[in-house]
């Protein structure tokens, strides 16, 4: 697994620093994190090899946690009110983020994970999970992509999951939301091709962190820091897709072709 040093190395050629494609010339970069208290979102910020004057906007619901996260960043930061399930407010959030100038990097990191048995008992909660993990990304990313397309510059990081490849009975609501998000991100990338705006699709496996606390770790697990480092390296390399860890990609190919009777017997 690549560390943060690998991300930094991709910014150098023969000892000479090379500006990453997402960083603009002549002004401080501006970064928006949707889901501003997300461990992975914050880990990406920590791994970025960005200029010290990079301006960060953390958008989320919990003002105290947002303020605490902002204080820990090595960049100047401010917070924005953002409720992933309040869809009608999302255009205003994007308007606010772009009010002071272009946004160069949007990290779409909002997400929740609820055990499937709880969703089985509470279909409304299942619907809110889908809104948070899929619909909210559609509304905010489309609004941001329109602004970036007009500017001819920008990068959007979308946090998908290996669960998107083939939803399992153990988490099929979460997996179906991620499958929708994954398809949306791939279609958006094609729609933005040639516009100067790119999409980086991130597919982590099981991430050991706050969201999965109490759950036994799955094979090919990663930490938020490992995901952050891999995303930072992919941004520097101008890649369109990253699996974390890399071994997940061939594993996902096997997942796709397993016979359904075998797939149904999997417990996780």
C-alpha cells in the first residue's frame, strides 16, 4: 500500500516539483469536502501534497465536529451547513461553496452504514441511507460539475465501494446505493470528457474506522489513512479510478462471475 510519501513523490520529476493537475496556477487551490467529518474525506486532505494556502471547505451537519476537524487541518478552513437528506438545500450549498471563486477539488464523502437487519425492520431508515449514500451525491455533484464545466477546470472525487460491484444479502441496501453511485460516477466521467473536468472513482473495500466500529474486519481491509494516501497518489497521477487495496480489483472480477447459488451462501 502506498503511503503519503508516494503521493508527494509523484509531484517531483528529477528533483523538480511538478504541480498536480487539480491544482490551479496563480491562485490558492480551493477544496470542498461534502461530508466534512468523514474519516476518509479528512484522510484524503491529510495526504494531499497541496500548497499551504489551500482553502478547505468542510460541509456537514454537525457544527461542533466540523469545527474540530477544521482546526486539525494544515490548511485554512471554513465550514458549511450541509444535510445530505435535505435535497432541496443542496443547490444553495454549492452556490455558497463557489461564491468566492472556482472550486478545484470536490471530495464527495457523505455516507452512512447501517446493519441490514436494522434496515429490514425500518424501511424509512433504509430510504434515508439511500438518499445519503446515493441521491445526495447526485444532487451536489451535478451542481458542482456544472460550475466546473463552465470554468473548464476541476476534479471530483467520488467514494464508491467494492460493495457496488455485486450487492450481497448481508448489506444489499447499502450495496445497491453504492452501485447506483458507481454507475453515476462512471457516466458523469464520460459526460465530462473533454471539458477540462475529471472524475476520480474510488472503490475501497472494508475500511476499519468509526463507521465500521464493532464489525469484524473483512479480508483486504484498509484504514482511512491508506485510502487517503491512495487517493492522493491517484490525483497526482491523473488517474480515473483507484481500488484500495489494489488486490481488490482482481477479487472484484471473481465476484462478478461467481454463480448465484454460491454467491447466496456468502455470509458477508
